């Protein structure tokens, strides 16, 4: 009797396990996730401690669960870089990067509320030597495996990515010398995402790529801390890439999300392009695996962020240098759910950076 029961029991367990995974859209699920957004209007960090509650109950405007402030924010982050907010979910650090190269690290971030103690805030900066002409800094991303912080810089003389090794142990007022990630010949780098030792970057233009057939224009690159190669580049008309190319990495499922600002890119199709990390190193000119969003609802998508091992995607809108107080949320994005637009209270809020904590509980 037991021999006859075991196969059926095993099959039931497997079906249940598969059903749970499919319901969440990811092995990490959607529970226990918090959202952080930097409000430039008040120089403070807004926190929503339960993203599911925010998503399910969103109606009208939504005030944050708590607000985090520090005099260091207002003195060092007078203008946050687009995408200049990222999370170290392993150590509980939040990084803020200004468009002029100042960096602020806040420790014990999950327990912070109100004014942060001075002992929990460290500020340091990128060196002035080695910078590009007329440059500005952009998206930042932390690889929790290596502890390296990656920051894009784009200027009139090209583009590069700064590598800040051991970001969690950089001391107060440190000056970080340039250790560039090689992107020779590329321009307009605005997107970076890192995880598991790999670094992904978006560049708007640059030298041609390919031998038998050459491609130009926007490109995605995959590399390591030592640089990129043309072999690991996705480029060409099929990719649908365009400005400004903010990136978000789903480390749990191997998806790379790319935000395209449809207004600036002159595009009229879905603004979020989805590629798999395994597509790099194959053909250059590849179409995205999937697309998300609505050309009508998110034509000005400027920044995106993913929870990493949990199944949430968050975005911000922007127009030129102007930020807004709207947050876009996709719950289980690859499961086909439409984005919800969250209007934040107070209505004067202005966001250029958002980060999602997949280890909030």
C-alpha cells in the first residue's frame, strides 16, 4: 500500500511547489518588501515598509510609512543623480549619489526613522581627477557579492563607470580615485546594474560593433569589474533600445529590465524592455524577451529599480532635468500585471531615485 501511495504523494508535492512558484511569479515571491525614494524637495528619504499594502490599497495619494532625514543629505546631495539611489540588502545600507559625485551611505537603514544619528551617516566623494569634460553622474548599483559600487558618468568627452571597491567600509570624507570600467568608444552611458560578479551597462551610442555585420546606436553591455567586450553586447534595430536606458536586475530569475524614455527616444511602444542575462554572448541584434508597460501611461519613464530576489519593479517619471512625485509599481511584472501609478503625498515631492529592499522582513 505504501509503495502505491508514495508516487502520488510525491507528484502532489511537486505540483504544489510549482503552483506556489507560479502564483508569485518568482521563487522569491512578493512578501516582505520595502520601498525607498529620495525626495529632492525636502532632502529626505521616504519609506514604505510594506510594498504589497501600498500596491493593493493605492487610491488617490499615498503618504510614506516613515521619513528619514539628515543634515548630510541637504549638504551633500543637493541634486540626486538620476537613479542615484541603491540598496545593500545584505548589510542594510542605503547609498545616495549626487549628480556631482558625492556619495552618502546610511547604515542600519531598516530601523531608521526621523533624523539619522551622525554615527550612522558617512559621506565620501569621487575624485575630481579623471573625470570627463562637462560630465554628470547617473545611475548607481551595488553588487552585494563583491561589495563594489558602480556609478555611471557621462560627459562631452565620452562615458565611463566608476568602481568604488569595498563601498561599505569607505571612511568619512574619503576621496575615491578613478578605477574606470572600460567602455572605450561609447557615449551616453546612463544605466548600470550589477550582481553576482557581472556588470550590465546601457550606452546611447559609440563605435560600431560587429565584424561581418556592423551595428551602431544604443547598446547593452555585459562585463565584469575588469571591463566589457564587444562579444557580450546586445545592439541593433531589433533591440528597441533608446534613451535613457535605466537598468534593473532580477537576480532571482536572470532578467534585465531596461527603461526607455519614449518621449526622448521617439518611440511609441511599451517603455520597459526585458532581456535575459543568458542572451549576452549570442547574436548582437536580438529582440527583447518581453515588453512591459504602456506607451500611453509611462511615456516618460526615467528610472527603474528591482528588488533583486523578490518580484517587484518600481519606476519614476522624468522630463529633462525635471523630476515628479509619481511612483510606478509592477507586482510580479513578468506575470503580466499592469503597473499602478502611485501619487505620493505631499504632492510637492520630487523623486529621481528609488530603491527596493527585498529583505525588509
